């Protein structure tokens, strides 16, 4: 495999300050200075963003972490055996990651997707050998008049045909994967000097897993979630109403909610792309949310409360996927 640094599309990616080994890959972690990525008020105040560039994972998104961890753990526990077909419902990223991780274990995965999934997300699913079943197709196969919701539908689908439902929306292995595989490396990489964690909320696995780990080590660290406003759509994140479809225990982890307008997200994405960071919509969202949160804290006279012993205000985040599926 070629070194990712030699690929033309990533040749201008900022040089990582450290890397986190996860399985057979090293995730690059970037340090972004406020002077280049945040509003002018935050310039010169030793504000920095530490971001794990998880879109560098094969197959191009952060879901490689939970997909691999869930598959491997279920195999170890004997709940996923040779010949089984792992299944999950997904908007795209979990599906490609599941296909990649399942194939490595000699398994063929099935994903259930909404009828409205864009073609840009279907192509990588098929490329990784995943069998794609649309919501309407599953409804027809089960002989239902309508869909009870894609997660319930997927569960019934698995029960009817003897498949193994991974259920990223309720499986505790989802947040556990981030807590086990990613959080320690991030924490050690910044020497334990972290002011805030910011993540976009989809299933909630990332923010729960990282947040639990970080808060055990610094109960004062702020955990900030970001997501689109009601009525808006953002790849990889869910608005406040749709977050209720996930059964992951996000309550008690998040200190601050930062909803963000998708028009802002796309503007930030464009700026990041020009700087060599080809992150998707959730990448634009976390950068925009960090900026807004810090400005709000400054307006309330609380910015200095976030400064740690090393003299920095450090916001930790992850860049989940690339801009290309969108």
C-alpha cells in the first residue's frame, strides 16, 4: 500500500504531530492553529485544535474503528461465526467500513440503507463487496405494508433470515471501540492537556467513547456535541430529533450542545479543502462548532478557564470522513 502522504489529494495535508496505531494502520493527528482556522478574536491566544484525521483510514472513514472492533469482539465471543452474515443499517460510512472489516475475516456483510441514499455513498459500498438492501426492498421481502423505521426493520430482517445484527445504534461495543482504541492515544499525545472535546453526533459512539475516557482523567473537561438544525441534513450527523433513534447512552456525557447551520458547514468545508484537509460535512461542523463555542466562552468571560497547565486552550476532535461522498 502506498504511503498516504504520497497521494496527490493529501499532499498538502498538515504534517501530523503524532500518529495513533490502530490494528494495521496509523491514524495521523493534526495540530491546527487558531490563527489559520478560527475567528480573528482567538488569534494570538494559544488556542489549538487537535484533530485525528480518521478519514485516512481504509476505507476512508472513522467507522473503521467500531466496525472492526465489533466484528473482532463478536468473533472472539463466538457470537459471529464462519458463514454468518453480519448486517447493519447505515447511511453509508458504517457500511463501507463493515464491508472492509468483514471481508478481512472472510465474512460477507449486508447493509440496509434508506431509499434516499445518494449514489456517491452506494458506489463505495459496492466496491467493498457489500450486499446493499434498500429499505423498500426489505419491506417487500418481509411482506410489510410500510417500514417500522430502518433500525427495527433491520432487526426483523435479521430475525427472519438468520443474519447477525450488529446494531451500531445500541451496541455498547460501538462507544467502547473509541474508548479502547482511539481515546488513550489522543490523551497521551496531548500529554493530558485537553480543554474540550468536540464531536458531531450520529449514533453517538464517538462522543460517548472519547468523552467517557477523557472525563475520567479530567472531570472538568467540556464535552461539546454538534449537529444540524432541525429540518437540515448533514452527512454523518443527526439533528436533535433524529438522535433519539439511537439508543447509545449520550445523556450525561455532553456538557454543551452546538447546533450548526449546514450552510456554515459547507463554507468551512470549502476553506479546509483549500488548505489540504478534504474532510466531509462533519469535519466542517466540528471546526465551526469549536470556533463558535470558544467565542461564546470569551463573550461570557470564561475563555481563560479553559486554559490548561501547558498554557494552551486545546480542543480535541476527529475528522470522520472525506468530502467526496457528498
